[in-house]
């Protein structure tokens, strides 16, 4: 990801269009919404890494690595989001 890239927008869990997710981004601060509708606040902690801070139904400290030029997020638990 370059400094101008954003994670903002619609994603899908596991590449399945019937399992939508989303990211709302304001600078380094993120609101992430998983396929079950659970929301969490997160932050960018590096150029390609985000970390969940808190949220119902989310594991605090969970990390995701942004890959494929910002088109995929691979979560620490092995799940992934794509767009």
C-alpha cells in the first residue's frame, strides 16, 4: 500500500459476495464491520498492518495484513477479506 491508498469501502469475507464486510477509514483510524455485522475500531500500525482495538464479537489485538496491492486482508486467524 502506498501512502495514498485507502482500505475504505466494501469487502467480502472469503471472496463470497454473500458475506459482505466493510471498512470506514479516517487516516490511521478504522471502523471494521465483519460479515456478521459486528463492528470494531482498529488502527493502522504499519504500512500494511492493522490491529483491532475493541469491538463486540472481535478479539482485541487481532491483526490483519493487507496484501495484493490493497485488494486483500489476511486476518491473524486465517480468514481473509477481498475486494
